[in-house]
């Protein structure tokens, strides 16, 4: 039994670094965390710090250094280590002042289902678009007050008059409900971690997916309150409904910063905020292609 307990196992570690860590210091901070694992006798399989990881908005504020922070630098580590040495790694993580949150779970690699990934991307965009549309509808129904009238000129669309204070209260209430739900899920995860129980990878993934969707919805709600004062990017017009005119055929989703050109599978299901004259103008405005668009370009 003793020999079996010493057999290395595969783990996943997620760390969230303080947002005030300078960008030039990030490689050194990540090397230090790698050192915690290797010093304990582990071997690192991979380190993930690119999209969807990297600097991200937190689902709710975290108290660190005497103040609340709303952003963090996410990194995911996959590594092999004997179960008896996990406590050594966690002890070092707790002492590291730059690590504001971490989570260690057992991990087993799973093959990537490209269709499922594309569907998840579509679902996330649809959820964000629905939240954006709901916020606009709520703002349009709010009573008009003379002290909070915003007027935006458009070639084809006239902005309805809304009461800014009422719209802000509606958006704040939606955000508070989403953040309270996310906070409850996080408290459950931390309680299991403190008790030493192992979290199932599927459960953690479900929490992360839900938090990601909530974050996208919250971002869309925030963008809805500012959309009336935002000028369209160069080479684009503001979308009027779900369809774009023939001379501006490329759809742009502001919540996900992705564009969809005619012929892509998700084009008909996308409710755009902007319509671009071309793919080049969308990319110049900072919008990126979907996985289908990128794969299609590679095969041209």
C-alpha cells in the first residue's frame, strides 16, 4: 500500500496572480510557481497562459492587499506529482503574496471535440447577445427623465430617449444576481478544497463554463449601457436588427469581439452590434475570426 501511495498522479493547478504584477515580471512569477512543483519532485506536462487564460475579469471582487481587485492573471498547469507532496506545493502557494487564488484537482487529458468547442462558442455568443438585447429592451422601457436624456445621431437609426439612472439600476441588479451566484459556487469549491476532498474535473469545468458565460453576460450588460454613446469603428455601421445590409455584410459581435462573414455556420444565428464593409475593416477594428473563419482562411 505504501508503494501505491507514492505512485505519481496527474494534477491540474489553476493560479490567479494579482493584477498589479508588472507584465515584465510575469515570466519570473510563473517560473517561481513552476519551481514549487519541480522542487516537490513533480514534472510539468504543460503550462497554459494564452486564450482563454491570461488576464481576465473576475466574476466577483477578491479582497487582496487591503483592497478589492476585479482582474487577475490566470494560468493553468498540468503536472505529475506524488500525492504525498501536494501539501508542499500548496504551502508555497499560500505563502506567495502574488497568488490571490489557486485550485488543485486531479486531471485526466481528454480529446478535444472541435464540433463541441464550436457549439460552445456559438452558445456563449448567443447568451451574450440575448443579455445585450434584454438590457437594451429594459432601457427602452424605462421612464424618460429630462435630466438624463442621451441623444445619438445615426444614418438609419434614431436612438430612443432613456432615463440613465433607471437603466443603470436595472443593469446593476442583473450584475449583482450573476455575481452572487458565482460567489456561491466559488465558496462551495473553496470549502471542498479546505476539507482536503478531491474535486471532479467535470464539476470544476462546469463551474468554469458557467462563470465564463456569466462573465460574458455581465460584460454585454455593461456594454449595453455605454453602447448609445459609442461611435461605430471605421468601416462599420451600427447594426439594425439581426441582418446587415449588402454593402456591410460582415457581422461583428462586440461582446465576444468576433466577426462572422457570409457563409459561416453561425452567420445566420448571430445578432450583431456592428456591420463591417469587409473582413479587413473588422480586423482593423480589433475583431477576430471565429474558429471556422480562421480554419477557412488557412485552407484558402
